[in-house]
C-alpha cells in the first residue's frame, strides 16, 4: 500500500470562514483550507432546503450527511438531494455510509465525478483498506476523511492515517462511547483523542477533527472545544449553525497569542534570525504556526 502524506493529498477549497473574536470585522469572509478548518457542520441530507443556508454560514466546512442522519429507506433520496444540489452549484463534503453497509458502493458510484464535491467522510472506518478502496472507487483524487468510531478503528488509527487517500482523521465520539461503554468525560475520552492526534502525526496528516457537542448550551460547547484544543485536535464536528462561531473562536489563536508571536518574530528578525539558546527553535516554531493561523483566520493582535 502506498502511503499518502498531507502534502500529497488533494486540496479542496473550504467553505466560508467565521471571523473569531479579535478578527477585523470589516474584512470579507474567506475560504479556509480544509487542512486547518475548525468547524465542520453536519447537515441532514433529507433537508435540502437548508443546504444553501449551511453553506453560507460561518462554518469552515459543511458535510452533507447521508449516513446516520438518514433512515435506511431514504438513503437513495438523500443521495440524490446531495447530488442535485451540488450539480446546481453547491459545494460540500459528504458523509457516506460505511464500507460494510449495503449503501457504500452506491454512495461512491453516485457521487463520483459530481461537480461541487469537496471530499467524502467515510463513516465507521476500521481499516486502511476501506479508505484506499473508497479513494480509488471515487477517482483517485477525491480526499477521504476517515471517521473513526469504534475500538477497532482507534487501535487501527496509525494504519488508517497512512492509507492512500486519507486526508484528515475525525472522531465519531458518540458511536465510540456506545461501542466501548466509556463515559463522555475528558478523562475517559483522553486516550482515543490522543491516539488520533498521534496517528495523524505518524501519517503526516493535519490535526484531527474532534466529535460534536450535543445540545444548545454554549458554555458547555466552549468548554468542550477548549478540551479539543488541549488534546491537540484542530477541528470539531458540529450539529447546528450557531455552534460554528463558538468553535471557530476557541480553536483559533487568541489575540494575545498573536501579539506574542508578532513580538517574537519581530525581535527574531531584528537579531538577524540567530538562534541564541535551546528555547529559540521551539518558540520560533510556535510563533510561525500562530502567525500562519492568524493570517488564515483573520485574527488581529491584542
């Protein structure tokens, strides 16, 4: 099997970006590279009337869901809703059914070559072969986000991250808890989150996408998004449009982070970019990362 790193994977264009606190509100919305997209909005594919609203929201990326959100008797209709909307000019990712389901092959065949398809999220991924087979059945160009939702998937994460076509890992936290009986606490979820972060690094992929927060309580969403960041994950699934602004803000660098990075880079340049001690290289790496994200997300220094 050929391993594909993030640098070799296809690069679709992201959806419109929300500007977090500290951003210049006078600047227009922009597209976000899906490698660093923060908010990934899941939209029920049986509700085509809200596709355009979701696409024009502040979500960094939109995923039209033809898997868990859709009753088995309506899978074909949901798929056609997605295909029709994208052929009419819409752009989105699509969560397809898992490779062991009777709907997987039809999903891939129906979506193959569809204008506006940015990539697919493969539900319940448990092996690298499932990713690679999905990738080649599409066209060998469409990126695949493996959604890891089981104990088997977590333990296979290193191989999944190295699979040809793998673009970025995602955590199906609800199904994982159902599979394992583990609690939703940060302590219980630390292992699977860390496993996906390490596997992403091993596979040369961007940081993984965390599972969603269920409910409408924004303080809880903010707290759980902070855990996402603390664990090294760089995106988060969301279930409602109004969750996107909170996720975007929490996963972005803070204005004070940007101010520190700006000051460090200015001093580093003024000193001829000379490394003075062992702490300079780690600080340089952090400052460069913060400045890159600040530019992408429009965050201004405090």
